[in-house]
C-alpha cells in the first residue's frame, strides 16, 4: 500500500513539474515576443526616461497632457511656466519640474517622429524602378 502511495506522489510531482516547466517556457517566449514588438522605440524611450530621470507618464501628469501633441505641449508648458515664475510668487522647484517634463516629452516626440519616418532601405523598396 505504501509503495503505491509513493508512486502516486512521485507521478503527481512529475506531472506538476512538467506543467510548470511548460508554462515557464511559454511565458518566456511571450516575453521575448513582446520585447521584440516594442523594438527600438521602447529602448529609446526607456533610455530617455533614465537620462531625464522622469517617466513619460510622470511628464504627462506634470504638464496635464492626455495625448502627446506639440501644440498642447507648448500651450500647457507656457502656462505652467508663467504661473510658477518666482517673480509672480511661484515655486522655482515646480517651474524646474515643468521644464524637465517638457524636455522629456520633447524627447518622446522626437522618438515618435523618427519611428514614423521610413528608413532609407524601406524607401528604396517603395519607389518603383524605371
């Protein structure tokens, strides 16, 4: 009886171990696929976050921007910069945060612009040869 019980326990452990290993391989493959999908833009955005010390979401919250457009960015930046000017009783700390947020969002806009432009190799493929 004890022998059969031990065999059942060992087989159960093997089944669970195999299922866990398969799930782990699937999760790793999905993670790799997601990383490839993010591609170069994700790497550049992460690099910009580490250089400026501010995430994209934090910069958008500071400047109160939902969609990243140059016009809205400039309008909100100018307003918040003037409101927080030390000469009118504002906070230099907040004004500097506004400036850093604008720098971060400008960097993100330039990354998006670079990604939307076709690369030279893609342009050659698109133009028909005569």
